[in-house]
């Protein structure tokens, strides 16, 4: 007989399918639930272990259901005998005498009818479970599969759906309700029969008092707590990322490097930020730890349940033109190779580079400009001169070597100098990785999104540490968006970019700890004709940094940009063919004299200068208004009217224009 039992045990092991039919989940770096889905069988069933639940609940469960759980071998013979006597006296089934192990066996192998044969099978399965698993493991199976009404199974799912919290945070009253529901999950569903659920909870509290688990005061307080009368939503964060992980493994339990509170805040920020835009416009944000490359937040798009274009896409992985956001990398390569220096004078004119004649975004030219200023102002002819000196194919090879491979490079030599102006397609992931080199020691940190993946990555040398410091000094001195020019705004090194026909508005920046990329555009890659990196993406970038809790100050090289410029090597002071004493014509290129522009709430007029010596001072109707180092100044008119604008450079040279600010849109052709 013993041999027969052993053989039957091996031939017919307990069915464990339900224990492993789990909801797919995605958690953050600290184990907080970010997203959960329905299991393949259609249940909300989260993997739940003893360590995941509040000790109140475990105490209540054992005291009410199975006080001798840790002392019996799966069957409590005393309890079963007591149940038989009680049922005979009452001439009906009062109690089944089931232990938690027997209940777990029934949950793993449900049977439609409560018969003597079913009870015998429960006992046999309970013995099998006790032979194979520890007591804690059996409790884990119960906590994962116990029914709580409808398609909610397991304490983890029930805690989220009824109380909106982790099972580790339950009160005594909530724990009592969780103990009561599996006894009759259909009749006691709180969202349908809250009065029955409340009565059952109160009976459990009374039993806990009699058995010395809680006091009368705790029970009275618990009975005052309201019983939930509706199901709550599961956490729903980083949905597109979760779906990418679950696409091949529908029960995947993924732990990420995301930081839950930051992810929530940035998703809320993105939804609020893009709401004024047309529904064809969407945005994306990506936050990396600069030192490790670990993703701390990923907002792939906005409006998952809203009629916004691309709402269910992860646009952080979309191939887009980076515009000028790639320029710092190409300048850095030229600086690192000794082809140029931040203090090198470069041509900003109508120079032709082997048939390629770039123009600036605002169609202005300064004649000549130093490399640092050309990068800050995102001037195109100087940038092309830099890349022409370094070599476009050489730059592509350097990017590919560190894992940043443009997708549309075509045949060798097909991209050419347009590489500097966004003539390739990169993802947001590519850009943030490049900027980790500037934020640290010149080495690129490969992006990783799970602790296991991050443990396998290692930095890749891109440029020297000194060169990274030069880029940081330059990018930290760029004029901020108007709303963030006050002293308490985050100190960032950042660069914006706008692709052809305003398809993409980019802003990528970093402080002493994080790198963030922000993007706005049409997911279908159609032109917008209106989006601009500095105007649309840069404020989103600065707002995103404000949402981070543990930022660190930006580390600047000793002496700052002035010291770097003072150390410009003699051999690199001038680009080939450009003389140091060439004159810079001082002009106000926008607005021109007689321009008519509308008064826009919260918006200003961007004055564009050409030539002249820094710094510059702006006067409006003879009154000093602002001072700037860069050749772009912002003026905020308060009301419609005619205004006399004048700008003086440090040598006392003066340029001026008389403009009209209208209450409406005025003469748009003249404004352009």
C-alpha cells in the first residue's frame, strides 16, 4: 500500500497551473507596482508572498482559519473531528474543518461540488503539498490564488483593487475583510454587497478579539472603517514600456530601474504640458542616471486613453532627426581631436563647402564667431566648418563605435556634412546616451532598464574628460527659456534642436546626476511648421528637472568658460582662411525696422543680433530693459503700441528699430 501511495504521488502530482497563471507585472527599482495586467486565464492575480503582506493580515488569517497551521501535516484531525460532530448535530454541513493547506489544494484544483469524495481528494492533495513545499511556500500559494470576488484572486490583487494600496499596508479592518472574503467571494463582494461584506468583516474582528489577537478597542475602531463599495484601478504607469516587456511573455514579472514617484510626476507633467497643443502633437521624456545609464523615468507618449496621435506608442524609441541636438557631440569630437577649440574663430557667412551652403535658422550671419558661441547659438555655417575639418565619415564611425548608430546612413559618404544639421535618424535613447559623456568623464553610459541589464553594462570612451568639461562649460552658459531665467531655476547644461520644417522640437540637458531628453512633434513625422526646440521643448526639459527629488549641482571646470577661452592654443585661434581681425558687422536682424507683431500672452519677442561685441544692452523707448551675453535677447512687451528698440554693444555701437505691437495678429507677412 505504501508503495502504491508513493507511485500514485509521483504519477499524479498536485496541479500547479493556477499558481503560475499570474498577471504580468512591472515594478520600479524599489518594488513598487507600476503596471499590472490580466493573467492568460483572465484573472487579476498577482504573485504574493508572506513578505509582501502586512503582518496584521497573516495573524488574522491564521487565527481565524487555521491556528495549528504550522503544527499539522496538512490535515488538522482535531478540527476535522470537531467539524464532523458539529455538522451531525446540526444535520447540515456547518464547517468543513479544512486547513489552509487543504484550502490551497482546493484552489489549485477546483471541484464543482463539495462531496465526501472531493474532501478526500483535498486531504490527499494537502498531503502532497506538505511533502513538496514548506509551510511558508504553501501560504504563498494561498495568498496568490485565494478568491476575492469576480476575477480578483490573491491578496495582492485584492488589496490594490479594493483599497488602492499594497498588501503590506493593510489596517486591522482591511485585514479582517480580506480574511472574510474568500469564504464566500460571490455573496460578499464589496463592490456589489457591501453590507454583507461589512457584516462578515465584523464577525472576523469579533473572533480576533476572542482569540486575543486584537483588543476590543481595536475591533471597535476597525468596525467604524467604511467598507469599499467599488473596485479601484490598478496602478497604470509606463504602459507602453510594460507592453513591450509583456509582448513575448504574457506572465512576465519585470523589475525595472524606474523610480515610481518620478515616473508618476513626469507622466502628469507631460499630460498637462501637451494638452494645449493640437491633438496631432505628442511628446516624450527620458531620464537617465548619468553615472550608470539606468533609466529613472520613461514617458513614451501622452494621453494613453485620449484621442491624441501616438498615444499608445513609445516615442522615446522612434527614429527622428535630432536637428541641432547632435551638434555638441560633433563639436566635442573635433575639440578632442585637436581640430578646433572653444575659442577658435569660425566663419559664419555664405561659405560653400563642396557644393553645400548652409544657412542659419533665422537667416542671419555674423561674419565670424568663436566656436563656443557658434554652438550656443546653434549657428550652422560654423558647425559645418567644424565637421568639414573633422570629417563626417569619421564622426559617424566614432558614434557607431560607442553604440549610437544612425539608422539611415546609407552608402559611405551619402550623409556627408548634413550630419551636423540632423541629416540622420536617431532615437531619444541614442541622444541621452551621448549626453552622459558630457555629464561625466567623457565616457558614454549604455542605457539599461533592469537591474540585471545594468549589472552587465560598462562605460565606453567617447571623448577625454577635459573635452567633456569644455562642452559642459559651453552648454551651461546658454540663455534659458524666459520663464526659467530667474535665479532659482535649475542650473543645467542643455542644448535644443529643431529639425527640418519644424518636425521635431528637442531639448537635452543634464545636471550633476541626471540626463533628460524632451521631445515634441507629430508621431507620423509630418511637418508642424511651428515647433521650435527652445520655445517648445526647453520649458518641458526645465519643468522635468524641477520634478526630480535628488538632483545634484552641475560640476563646471575650474575657471569656467573664460579660463578655457584664455587657454586657446595659438594654432587653433583661427579657422583656416579666417583672419582674427575681420570685422563683424553689428546689426539687429530681427525684428527689422517697421515690423508689426502680435502681443502674445506669456510670450516675448526674440531679438536677433549679428556681430558686435558682448555683452549687449537692450533699451526700449530709451529705458534700459535687459542685458545679455548671447546674440539673442528676449523682450516682453506689456501692451500694444509703437516702441523704439535699441541695442548697444560693449564698444558703444548702436542698432535700432521701430516696431508695432498689435492686440491681434497684425500684418503677419510684415512680422515674418
